[in-house]
């Protein structure tokens, strides 16, 4: 990444995709055989 002086326009490849909602993000992809877990704690102490 190169630095540019303040106020200078820079070209962005994904600006149109993001503005129109057509961009894909990492959360948009589903991995195969994904396992989910949840931690459950007891409300009754021993």
C-alpha cells in the first residue's frame, strides 16, 4: 500500500460493488461441514 497526499483521489476497485450491494464479503460464504458449538453453564452450583 502506498501513501498518498491528503485530498488526492485514489482509485478503488471495489467501490462500485460496495455501493450497489453487489460486493461479497467473507460472511457471505458458507463452508462445508461446519460445526457449531455453544458453551452452557449450570445455574446450580455444586
